[in-house]
C-alpha cells in the first residue's frame, strides 16, 4: 500500500468495507477521492474521514448526521464542529443509555419467565 494514497481496493481492505459501501459513501458525498480516469485514490484526508464515518456508525449515528457534522468543519471550522459533536454525543449517549436500560429490563423479564417455565416443568410428571 502506498504511504500517501490508497487505491479503491486498498481502501476497502484497510477498512474492511465492501466496494458498494465505499461507492455509496462517495455518492452521498462523505468521501471525495481523487480520480484519475476511472481509478479512485484516497489520500490522508479521506482515510481520516473514513475513520470518523465508521466510528460514527459504530456509535449509532446516521450517515446523514455524520455528513452534516463533517460539513460543519469545511464550512465553519473546528470550534463549531466540536460544539456540534458534543451536542450529538450527549444526545446519542442518552439514547444508548435508554437502550441499555430497556435491554436490562428485558433480560430480567426473560430470566423470570424462564425460571417460571423451569418451575412449571419440574411440577409436571415425567413421560
């Protein structure tokens, strides 16, 4: 792999994404690779953006949220982008915390129901 630019195939391999995913990210303007004929090349900026995109997806942000957040940097600079990030992070932390609480409740309910089934089964005669 080249130090300064990655080919389309190298970019897919580096981030373990499909060619379709990479083309889609380009289509929705999350990535803007250099083009030479039909070949695409990804420099350090695009590698950094891809890292942020995948991290954002892992945290549960939509691609549109990520796109808007990345646009803030280009249009307004670092401070507004960091302020937007803090707002997004706070909102997502609240949503993830609520999901964890819901899952903990579901797990407790399922365990209780399972115990009830075990109890019921133990009271039935053996076949």
